[in-house]
C-alpha cells in the first residue's frame, strides 16, 4: 500500500467514524458517547480526536468538520456544568439537593447524578476541587457533609413536631415513623458530635424516653415516700419520748 493509498484509506476510516458520530447525535440527541454506551469504538474514537487536538496533531479540515457537529473538545468542564445543571433541576423538582444513591435504579440519570455528587465530595475532601468549582457549588447550597445535613433535617422536623404536639415523644409509626426511630436512636446511643448535643439541649430536648421518665418518677416518688416515712418516724419517736418523760 503506497503512502497516498494509506492516507486515502485513513480518510475513509475517519469519515466513517465521523458519520457514525453524526448518526449517534441524531439518534440519541446527545453530543457524544460515554464509556457506558454500547458503541465503545465511537467512544474511543472521540477520545482520540480530543487527544490529537490537544497536541496540535489534527488538521484544520478535520477540526472544522467536528466543530460543525458542536464537538466537545474538553468534556471535563462540560460534564461538570451539565451535572450542575442537572442537580439544579433535581432540586427544583424534589426541593432538595440530597440525591439518594440507593433510591433510584442504576440505569437512570438520577443514579448517575448521585454518583457524581459523591465523587465531588470525595474530590473536595482530598483537596482536588478548584476554588472556582467550590464557589459554584456553595452558591447553590451544595451538601458537603451528609451527616450534618441529616442532623439538620431531623432537628428541623423535631422542632416542628414539638410545636404541634408539645413534647418530643415521637411515635415510631405512621407518618412520623422515621423521625421517631431517629429520636429513639439518639436517646439510646447518644450523639458523636458535641454541637449536635448542644443543638438539642437548646430546644430542651428530653433525653429520656417516656417509659424511662415514668420509671425515674416512680423511683423518685418512692425515695420521697421513704424519706417522709423516716421523718415521720423520727417525729413519732420524739413524741413518745416526751410523753414518757
């Protein structure tokens, strides 16, 4: 195969993949394939085009053709912005930025979003997230620590429950089942963080459950009765002593 023939063959192969990408866009409505798609050849071809472009190894003709398809030369920033947009859409629909990883099927976009959210937290904890990205996420109220978020959510619910019912003995059934279970767990196991304890003390939370409070009250009453009996016995003894004298 001559050099000219080889070059011609490469052009045919390149144009074939280019047309495959065009077909993919029309069929899926997406700009490029990802690793999880069935078409792995097209996915790797797109990666190679980005690599050639970044190293200035791509001809102007090919660059022009790909630009006509709105080809993404840098998917890292694009993917972040798309996920951020998707996260805002999720908040608008569900009223929260907490995306559960176990609630949705693994094939859904929401599950993929939850994995991205967890990856962002991991990058943040490892100091691998730029300040620009951190500020972007802070502006929308991104949840960096799920433990703090869960506590804040349960504390708000507990305050509402107390306002409506006048006590903290949340039943572990009905619509307040999960809150009741959380309260029972807090009373049984306590809390690891001091500021959690402080937050509950500030609302005068009853650390003892209803049964334990009743038991404690009974013990207290028994102690009072015993003290009263002893006191009364001493008084009677004094009276008898006076009579004898």
